[in-house]
């Protein structure tokens, strides 16, 4: 069995990236797709800091606002 060439792997990587971009452009995005894209980015070393990117800062704020705790998470335990 022969191994794929570096070019074949690069072409496959590019095709997967384009497929993800197409799917993310649709109106109905599944949680499974988001998880898959997140893993793809993570495995390729793609990351950003929320404080350095306006989109990530907005996402972080929305996530924080969506969380509800039965206690104040900023309060120190007694």
C-alpha cells in the first residue's frame, strides 16, 4: 500500500477547508459541524485570544451572559 504524497494531503486539506467554509455559510448550522470545525482548527494550531479579536470578544461576552449560576461565581466561598 502506497502512502499519500504531501501534495495529495495538502489538496485534501484544502478541499476540507473549502467544504467547511461552504457549510458555515448556510443558514442552518448543526452543533456537530461546529464541533468538527472547532476540532479541525485546533488540530491545525489555529487559535486566537478573545481580548485581541472583536468577534471572539463578542462571542465570549455572549457566552458569559448566557450562563446562569445559582450562586455568584465571583464570590469567594466562606
